[in-house]
């Protein structure tokens, strides 16, 4: 009986750890080579992910102030933490925010232009190529000029050629980056913007619901979807939302009042 209880406690802890969500939706934009995105392990919120991409490795930074600011202000502040720490000019509080409990020295700081990861880079990484800065065939942003299906097919081709050892030097560099890589699996992505991307976008607009209904948004033009997301946040923030709108913004059985609503033109996700 004792062994059974211990086993059940351990299983409960494992389940909880897998579904640990920090500050709303999870960052599901890069889950390894071809891995299916959460709920299966990613547990960083979108602000933490942006901070980590900036160069600071802390997995549990304070994010409440960032969430109360315009996205551009939050991103500038993230970069300042990284830059000060890298140059050795940060105080103890700033070092702890950047590094976590153990001191660190970022080798490079990358100022983020958007809160969320570029959807093209995310799709490429989820296809199986680990390069965080693919060249898009030089500076032409080739993928962005193609249809969604055409871009996704091209991403898969890079991965597949690299995996099978048939890629040339340029193709390998596009897939792997400056460091050679070994691709073990390629997964063709069905969509450029998946459900998780819409959820994260909604959360960054200002509504904290980790599981909103996204079906209607996915059928609309991106700008129409973004405008609708902002409307939910603004109505809830100003106290004019009806129960259905509050539930979409805040989640079931919860009430919330967003401190700030970010307009769609504050960022460029789509």
C-alpha cells in the first residue's frame, strides 16, 4: 500500500511538471527537431522566451513589469539587462534577472524586434533544421514571397537533403547555421501559423487565457484576427465585455482586468 501511494504521488508530480505554465500560454515555437509542440514539455512563457533569445539564460525572470509596458519598451529593457551583464556593468539585481541563481556572462546580446519568434524561423526549426537565423536565400526573404505551402515545402527540402547527406554547402549552412549539425528527423509542417501561435499572440495582446478559442481567427486574414484579439482585451480592460468575451479573454471560471492592451500595430507577427 505504501509503495502504491508513493508511485501515485510521483506520477502526479510528473504530470504537473509537464503542464507547468508560466504566465499564460507557452512558447511552443521551437521544440527541437521535428518534435510535436506542447502540451508535452515546453514551459516558458512568451516573455521569458524573448528574454532568452535576447541572450539572458534565466528561465524564471520577473516578467510582471514587462507585461505592463508596451512591447517595444519591454524588449528594450530585456536587451539592457543582457548588454549590462555582458559588459560587466550590471548590479547584483540585474545579474540575477539575467542569469538566475548562478552568475553568467552572455557571449552575445540580440535585440528582439518582436515578442514572439519569427514564424518562419519557428516553422523551419520545427521542421527539423536548428538554424536560428536562416538566410532566406540571401537577403531576399524568399520564403516570404512564396505561398505558405511553397515556403513549407522548401523548408522540408532543406531538412530532408541535410538529413540524407545530399545537401550542398549552402543548403547545409541554411539548415544548420555556422555550426555543422546532424539532423535525425524531418517533420513537414502543415501550417505556418499553428494554434499555439494564435494563442501566444492573443496573450501578448493582453488577455491571459491560456486556451482561448482560435478557430475563427485561423480562418481570417491576419490583420482581422489581430484586431479582434485587441477588441477582446480592450473591452475586458474597460469593463464593457459581456460574459462570453470575458471568458475568452480571461479563461473559464476566472475574471481578470488586463493592465494594458497592445494594439496589433505594436508588433508584426504576421
